[in-house]
C-alpha cells in the first residue's frame, strides 16, 4: 500500500495498528489518553423518536387519456427527470484511463474493466416521487431499480451503500417515513442477497422559513460483478431483432412522470414491489444473457420512454404491438407510461429460445415487436427517431445555457 501511495505522491501517515484484545486505545506523547472496550463504540445508544404514519395521499381527480399520445411522449422525453444527461457528463473527462467498458449513456449502469478479466458495474438510483407517496416503496424501489440496471449490463448485484436525505426527524411523520424507507431498503438487501456496507444520513433538510421539508430521498448506489466480459450489454437496439417485454404491466400510475408532466398530478397509488417477482425476473434476464443483444429496464417514464431510449441510442426504430403487452390494463396511456416494477425490455435474434427459457422459469415474457426502420411505431402513432432524440437532448442544454 505504501508503494502505491508513494507512486502517486499522496501524503499519508501510519496512525495505528490492529492488535489483539478488545480495547480501543489512543496514545499521545507515549501516554494512554483513551482506552475503551470496542463494544461501547459499536453498540451506540438508540434514540426512540415518536413516529406517526402520514395521511394517505390519494388522487382526487379523473385522469382522461389524451388524444395525441405522440405529443405526450415528446413532452415526457423533454422533461427534466427523463431527458438526456449528456450536458452533465460531457463537462468532465468521464473516460479517464482505459477501463470504461460502456461509455456514459450507453447502458443502464457504468461498467469498468477489472484486472482479473471480468468487470464491475455501478449504478445509483432514487425516486423521491414514489418515496413521498409511500416511503417503504421509495426505499424498496431504489434497491430494485439498481439491481435491474446492473442485471441489464450483465452484472450480478453483490452490495450497496445508501445516502438518505430527509426532513426533521423530530417530527413524527418524518421519522415514520425514514423508518419505512429503511425497511424497504433492508428487504431489498435480503431479496438480492446484497448487504448494505455503508452510507450516510442527512436530516433537517427543510426550508428555514416555511419549514417545508424536501421529498424523502433514499438514494442507493449498488455494485455488481461481471465474471466474463462477453456478458457486457448496452441498451442500443440491433437491426431486425425481436423485442421481448419481461414482466407484467399494471395500472400503477401514482408518482409517475406521466401524471406529473401531462396532468399536473403527483398523487395516486405507486407501483408496489413484489420481491419474489423482482428476483425471479432478474435471475432470468441474468441467465438469458447469451441470447440478449440489448437490454434496458422499465422504470421512470415507463415502457414508452424505455423503448425511445433504446431507439435513440441505436439510431434505429421499432414497431410495437400494445395488444401483446402482458397485463390486464386496457388504456394505452397506462400501458405506455406505467412505471410498474420488475420489468425489462430485451432484443434478441433467438426469441424462441428466450421464450422457452421464460416458460421453464415461470417468467412472464412476450414478443411485443421488432426493431428496424427510422421511427418508433406504437399505439397507433409513429415518431421519427431523430425527432425523439432532439426532444430528449435539447432540454438540459437549454436549461443550462449550452448548445447541442
């Protein structure tokens, strides 16, 4: 270790050593100034704060399906939560060295080559809109989406850290929200056998005058391992392949970008988390990797935005039959923009093999379309890929005063 630090001219000092026994000892000037049993440092006192469940945040108005869904889709692609982040990551050298296996924006997670012939993948996720409506779901969804993103690039999730930002914990409703978010994260750790190995908590995040707190933000950063570099997958479609949707779509629209941007509504029933379904579908996509050309999870923005991103990245179009989408919902806007969990989009040259594997694994999977052309055709409308890309990329540049 010292050789490495010296090589890079990093200042350092050896400040202690690991010894036998159960005491933590601090020396100064050759004298013992602190000597404590380590259990005192590890078993900290627990503050029992009051908790109260917040009132349910139910939607009160009827949502009418818009007639022009193509216009809706372009508006969503341009929204600040869904648009391209290229303006951000091009501000610095995001490919230092030669370890980047997937360039920024090319896949669902960052992938860096490892010296053992494999690779590691890293992903960060949080949906504060869901956490605001259901704190448990907010924490759980962050873990589940991180895991899906890692699986999409070919990795197996192994561990995570958290970054929890909340309001004033002395307020019973805030404390209840915090506890529920942690419960969701803990269940996710168990489901994916991925321990939380560290993190931090930030409280009292509220306005000084109004005392209005931020929305709960249980941020998760998850690590995955890729044992063979041949497993690495991006999200770009390939010409002339079948598109398969993994997982059932439900009409869970609460907290969706569609409700917020198009209908000005942030309430409603959020997408629930079924841990058995999450793990089963993740294991299936991970196992079917050799037959997958491109993969992307369905999350913020729903199926339509995920498809658009895959088309934009590839520069090619796709044709989708919404009637083949698994699920029991009838409305096209819900099929397109629902943010139901445990879903993946994959493209493949061997759809029969993938569907055969899915049947054996008892996984919901249907061929819903094919790739090709220069536009996305779906739900009775079509949009040129170039037009989707323009809508997706221009907003962040406009807001930040840059140019495409």
